[in-house]
């Protein structure tokens, strides 16, 4: 059963047990389970935090079985668990952020996944730049500044004539 998991050593021991049982159950040649979020960081809070996982496997039935296995294992440990099933969508940023900041539990990391994560990460960077630009133009201080700078400039008058 679950200890308080206050230290990384305790959480790592639980992960090692899970990894051993996972590999025994499913082998290790065509899937990966990525652990991300507070469970692997210092901001994990025992009794409040959960464990976040992303399951990558191109075989749908096997992926579903691995997802169920993950949920069952951590449920038995008394640890809340969020399990995401990886599927490729070029704007699904949570996968790139999660996988690129994770602890993988197998060595399976095919070129296809690397290429997909590259595309997702590039789109995420573009999304962040676009949001920053939109925020800039929605910022009232910027609008007021631009308005003042426009009013300071000489604007030629047409004296009612349009030529």
C-alpha cells in the first residue's frame, strides 16, 4: 500500500515497482508510458497531487489494455492517476509538453513519435508567439501609448479637398 510519497526516493521506488510489473505484463518493444507533472517534480504534495501518465502505443487494443493496467495499479496504491492516450494531432500541446518533460518507462521512442512531437512543439511555439502578440495589442497601456504617439504627430489637413 501507499507510503506518504513525500520524497523523490519514495516516489521513484513506487515507479520502479510499477515499471517492473508493466514490463512483465506487456514486454517493452512497442509502447512507452511517460510520467510527467508534479509526481516527478519537487512540487508534489502527498494527499493532494496525483500521477500523470501518457501512454504511447500504435496498437489500439494494447494501448487500451496498458491504460487500464496503469489506472488499476495506481488505484490499488491509493494514488489518483490521470492517464492520457497519445494520438497524433498537430495542435495537441499537452502531449509534447508532457512527453518532453517526462520520465519514460521503456526505451521505445520511434522516429514517428519524435517527428510528431517536433511538429507539435513547433506549433506550440508559434501559438505562444501569436498569443503574446495578441496580448500586446489588447493591452490598454499599449493602446494608450500608441494613441498618444499618434496625436503628437503632425497630421496634414486636406482643407476639405480630396484630390
